[in-house]
C-alpha cells in the first residue's frame, strides 16, 4: 500500500475516537419534569390541587392516605396534599430569594476584593475567612437574633449565611480568569481595562454561577425549612413545608404521613436542584 | 515462583508481536486504533516506534503490558514477551510480568511518580511486589539503583518526594523504578519529551547503556532525533498501522514510503534558512513594502542590513523576582535589536530567562532597569494608558493557543477582536475571511470553537489573530513545541512566508536549536538570564565561541545527512 | 534538610497561631457589633425583656453595671477586656454565668459532633471504596446515594429515624439520655448528610487519582488493583475531604441545633436556640465564640494533617 505525499494533509484534524452520543440521563429528565411541576404548583396551585388548603374539617382529622386524601389529612382535617401544593410557592420563594441574597452579597464582596486593589482584597479576604468560622446555621441564628423570627428574617438569614462560601468561589473564579492567557491576549491588543472586564473577565468568571445557584436553591430550601421547623421561620398554620413539619412532630407516633410527605417533598426538591445543578456544572466544565 | 524461571527455557525474540489489533467501544461506535501491527525485538536490541499523535504508537506499547486502557479490545495472532503469551494471560499472570519481565518508563515523571510517596517507595515497589524483599533489603537496593541511573547523593534523594527533584532526576528515578526488578524488556514511552536538550542527552545515554547490558528496548517517540540516538530498527506508524519499517539509517534516509520521507523532511535540522521544509523549495525573496526598508538583500543572514531603524530595541534590561535569598535573577542586563523583516532566535534551557525576556519585550513585565523602545519610542517605563494605542504593533504567538483564546468565543470572534477598531461589519467579516485564508485555513472554520480544532489549526488561528492586529513585530514563544513534526513544519513554513510577504520582525523563543537555526537570521544564546553568545545564526552554530553553546549543540540529537 | 524542615514547621506554627488569634478577635468584634444591632433596650433585655416590668431604678442599676450608658467604643473595649479575662458574662434568662452554661453543654455537643464526623468519614470511605470498582451501575448507584444523603434535612431524617427505630422497633430511646444507646440515633442523623458531601468529594478525587499517569506506572510495576487503591489512590482521595473537615465540623455544630432539639438532648445547639428565641445576648455570644474557637482549632489540626499527608505543601515554603 502506498500513499502519495500530496495526499497527506498536515492540517487534517487528528483522528479521535468517535464521540459517544451523549446519553440522556433518566435522572436529569425526572429532575426537570419535577421542577416544572414545582413551578406550576407555585404559580397556579389550583391546577394541581383544586381543594382549599385552609378548609378545616374536624370530622376528617388524622385520616391516613387514601384515594380521596392521597397524603392523608392533618389534625384539623385539612388535606395534606393540597396544603403541600399550596405551600410550594412560599417554600420555593424563600429558597430562591435566599440564594439571590447570598449570591448578590457574595458578588459585591468578590468584585470589591478583586478589582478594588490590594487593601480591599486584604480586608474582604480576611472578612470571608472570619465568616467561615461561623457555621451556616449559627450565622443564620445571629441574623434572626437581630431581626426576630419570621419568614422574611429566615430568608435573609439563610441568604447571608451562604454568602461567604459563594464569595470565596466567585473570588477564586475571578482571579483565575484575570490571570488567564486570554485576558493577557486582550491586554496585548490594547483593549481598555473596562472592555476587558466586561467582555472577557466577567462572562467567563460568572459562567459557573448558574450551576452554583441551582445547587444553592436546593440547600437554601433545606436550611429555610430547618429554621421553620425550629419555629424561627414561617409560622403555622401557614402551609409552608417546614412549618407543616414543625406542627406534625407532635403527632409523629399517631400520624406518620404528616411528617413523611412534607419531608419527602423537601428531599425531592433538593434532589432535583442538585441533579440539575451538577449537570449544569459538568456541562460548563466540559465547555471550558 | 518467579516468572524468570520459565524464561530460561525459551529462545527466540524477547518480544513477539503478530497481528496486534486494538479497538475501543462496541457495535457501531467501535473504533479501531491499532490495526494488524507486527514486529519483534531481540535481547539487546532497541526498536523505536515513530509516529505522530493518534498513530496508535502508545496504545501498541501499553497493549504489551495489558494496560491498553479500560474497554480496550486487544486481539493478536501472537503477543508474547520472553515466551509468555500476554494475549491469553489473566490478571494474575499479567501482574507477574509487569515490572518483573517488562518495565515501563513513561513521559513526564512529575505525574508518573506518585507525588505523595517518597522516591524510595516508588523505586522499591517492584522489589516488594516481585521479590518479596524486606523493607531493609529494598532500601539498600534502591540506593544502588539510584546510583546506577546516575542520581547523585542517592541516600538523600531516596528520602525525598518527586516534586523535590529536577525534571532530569525525576526521569532517572522513574527509570530506576522500571529496572528495579531487572526486567528483560523496557518500554520507554516518550521518555524525554518534557526535558531540556542536555538532560535529554543524558537520559538517552542511560537508555543506550541499558540496551548494551542485553535489555530489549521499545522506544516510542515522535522525535526522529531521539530515535536516531539509540534505536537499531525503526517502525513507522500512522493512523494505527505500520507504514514503514527498517534499519534506523535506512528510515532516516527516507525509508521506502512517502510518509517516512515527509516525517524526515519535517525535521528542520540542516535545512537552510529560506527553504520551505515540506516542499524543500526556496521561498520567494522578501517583497519591498511601502514604508519598510527591506532588512536584507540576500538570504541566509550573510548580508544583513542593519542601517534601518530597529522596530524593537532593548538596552540593559534586567528583571529580578523575589527578595533577599529567594531572589531569582531572571534577566540580567540584555541588549537586543530587532529589525524589520528579521528573525532573532533566542535559545537556552528552561529557567534561562527566555520567557521573561519575551514578556519584557511585549511590555507585559516591566524591567527593573534598562529601557525598551518600540519603533524608536519609549515602550518600557511608561504608563499602560500611554502604551495601549501602540500595543497592536507588537504581537504574541504562544505555545498553547487554546489557553490564550476566550473559551467562549468562536474562531471568527477571536480574530475579529484583534482587528483595528471602527471597521464596518462587512469589512470586518471580509478581513476575518482573509486572515483565515492567509494562514491556509478554511474560512468555514470561523464559526467553530478553537477547542474543536487540531493543534496545528489552533496554532494557525493564533497566528491569524496576531496578524489581524497588523503588527510590526511578533514574539513567537515556542510556537511549534506542542505540535507533531509535520504539522510544525507546516507552521514554520507559514511563518517564514508571512514574514517575507509583510516584512515582519520575529523574536523566536525556543528550546529547539534546529527550529531556531532554520528560522533565524541572528541568534542569542541565554544562560541564567545573560546572553552568553550572539551573532549571525550560521556563525554561532558552525563555530560557537562559548562553552555553553558548544554543550547545547553537542546535545542536539542529529540525523545523519541524507 | 532537617533544619529547613524544622524551620518550615516552626514558621507554619507561628503563622497558624497568629491567624487563629486574628480570627478569634475578629469574630468577637463581629459578634459584639451584631448583638448591638438587636432592637430594644439592652438593660431591659438583661432584666428579662419587656415583660419583666422592671423599675426605672433597676434599669439604671443594670445600665451602670454593664456599662450600657457608656459610648459604644468604651463598651467594646470593656467587652474585649472581659473576654481576655475569659469572663463571658451572665445569662439574662437563666441568671447563671455563661461560662458555666457552656461548661455544662459543650462536652455533650463536642462528643456528638466528633462521633458524627468520624462516622461520616467511615461511611464516606466505605461508599467511595465500594463504588470505585469501575462498574457503571455501581457509579450510578453511588451517585444517587450521595445526592440523596446530602439532600436529606437533619430534622426530617431524625424524625424518621425516631419513628422507625424508637417508636416502631424500640431499638433505641427516642430521647437522647446519657446512655451510649441514646447517642446512636443523633449521631447517625448528623453524620448521614455530611457523609454524602464527603463521599462526593472523595470519589471525585479517587477517580482522578486512578486515571492519573502515576496509576499507570504503578500498574506497570505489577501493582494489584487493591494495592493501587490502598497505597496510592486513597491518600489522594482523602486530601480534599480532610481539607473540608473543619468546615464539616462547623456544619455539624449547626446541625446539632436541630438534632439536639429533636432528641431533647442538652447541648450547645439547644442552648443557642433557646437563647436566640429569648434574645439572651450573652449566651448567644458565648456559644458563637466557642464554636469559632473550635473551628479555628480544627482548621489548624486539619492543616497539620494535610501537611503530614501531602509533602508538596510541607516543603513548599522554604
């Protein structure tokens, strides 16, 4: 077998093993579908649960799960399924708002640290390090100490307590991008610092934030419901998931469904957020 | 029972390989990466497999150890080492062969030795696994082994961790761990790729010595110079198949196949300045460009005209990093002038200050003392704001373009970003196409991400971007070090042609003396931050005056004249 | 060589001590100013809140005693001096010295958190080793177990465990008393989510280590799969998880607030929760400072362990 030298093209891309078709993961599809259901439940709970979440029916109290009450009824005879669906909006809103507060605070801190000069970086860097000495739930409790209990306080508390972690990740990301070869290339072309920051540094450094935020919402839902459970967040009889769990504790031995279903919903929400977040993260890693 | 007992009875070649085929995956996605490969190695013989990336040479070597990778399907009519059939061996049997009968030396010892274990533990492992040697026996043997591979102060080195050793010493330690149990066959997979020339020469001498002690040696390399230094026979692989094989001298003379000739031609050593590598045709002489004085009349650097003003000029630049006892004097007082249309080659080993000098010339690093002028105007010691409008005059092509382009941008956007400001969008699009055409890339590549391109294509994108800024001088920092030989030759030919066409000045930074010799009009040899020798390339290379230059030249693996 | 090593260790110790002092001082400062943001009259709070109907004279006496009438900066100076004397003040609600409350509650919580951290490490290692056998199904199962474990809220897990193992099977008491059996459920509850996090991190770095070139060299020397794991990969897997352990411990102290509440177990977390509910500032301050101290100490310990396992860090600063 012979090969003419002219047919050998040095520019031909290297033969690489055929790329395996990306398998659609079952877990990701389920997570996305579940998230869609959560969004519908938040925006239009009536579509999924036509009953009244606050309708008290003493005669119907403590009914175990049955076709008419799939998740059973609570101490006042209210349908647990209906209450869970109607509580979705409040629970998710707390998670989303807390994540937004945490990421927003972190973004400001990180930007000041990276672009504010050495003194600012020193101060912010030390502050973040000190805040790490306050475990998440402890700093949340400090915020509640000042603001007093309630859903808004719980949201702010969870948000602020996650900020140091985010700030550290964003700061590292900004520093890595700023020291990268492509930022140097932009400098070599004589682009202005503002243009380099806006067109090159920020888009690349903030790309992982979407995955981070998705993972964060899942954790925030858990923390916020923990605060509610401790009686520091949303208060019963609000149909918020954590508050439902708190009032269900008393009846654990007699009405297990009051505890199991709200808890499962929180776990499922966090699972969905984690699955989607990890998938987004893997995707952004692959493309950078 | 030691595997060696069996070998006493077996005769014939040490390695027998007949019809080796390796594929990955299954069904329709099955890819064959090695196809019907056959060769053999006798004791005391060195056979080299030469090929470019993707040729299947590493997979072939790993298959001999049963380490072709997860999911690899290895088939062979015969695959035997020292009489042991590897293709039919089970896990236990294979493990007994590995390290005892066959040793592996891989590339880049920094990652091939476990960074969390001491050198002694890594080197002594084969003795623990195959000889049941006690801790104390191993400690003694390790020091002997380290001494044997030429590591000074072996007692000290044995207690250290890999990261505390220099690149050359690490590679020697890796060799020591491969030969610890006295294997009869050694597989060396690109054993010198990340090393400086002088270090490489030492490693090659060591491998040669092992072969002379009757060890069979399978050498995998992309570098014909390395192969020429130790191999008795050469197998040329391409796309998973053997395309040529023969005695080393015959292969280096061009072998019997067009591809072999192309590989040999791609080596710049001995090809005079101004001759294209791939075609061996003389390049056209430089065109006169309005506003530029042609830098010279003839080619070869003999009649260099230095009357014209230098486009980039450094006077007494020096740069020190760190303070006190930790201070590193990266650059210590260097003068350099680069004229339009001329290439200055900067050679030296890693740590010699080449890269820092390049960064000072590009005003990415401010020199502690000395001045740099760009086009006669101050370039160092001024504020970045004042430099910005002139930055486009000096460009950079780095070793790894993929890390110097925004990962989110397409090829077209990368090039458009470098174009002069205030162009209409039509003009911009036209210029991007032109820029791609200038570097012989398909304009359709502009929508692709640079990451999806091959190494050679990416490097051409880097050049296209540098050119789009319309520079007068380009710093080429190891522009072809990461490329396969034939691809590198194409890039070098392209750079040469562009220079002639546009009167560009190049500062070529490279550890590869053959590349520098082929490309440069003048050369500066750097050692410890100082230029120890400078002058017209041919003068320096044919009669070096400094001891260090002589040593560098002596250690360049050479091809016998064709 | 030994000289530089000793000097590097000494320099590291000095730096760690200084950093610990700075973090503690900054934490105290931060807590001081945060507690001054608490609305209401601190003197009234000291006497038991607005419900106490304290007389004007009593309020004045309290202001005098705690210095609430002084300028803020003076109060801050007094607070820092008191801290230096290890005087944490007196609880508003319990009328007990804070130091005494902490002395009663800290050991229980520390035992709980330490046991949980150990269990989490064991679970994470077991999970990591069990699923790193290269099988695709194993990896998928492991992934799911990790995610589920790290997504489960403490309060729900604890409640379910009580329902199954106390109410249902009567294996363990539902209320965590002083007995070892009473510790089982709280420790498991605390450990499972953090085990999920640790396993995720460990498995990532174990996979990376098993794919790295030094793994190929080890196999090429004749190393067994088991040997590759135990002698090489496991250390690489443990490193990042080790680095996370100080953070994990803080997370566990936070989780203790929930777990101690569910299992009615006296401890730091429950005291904190009660103190926050009644705005008992001295107790909150004390608990937060103790947990900051524990975090700082643990950071130094994990740092030291990391330097033992990873020679690259130990010899980096010379």
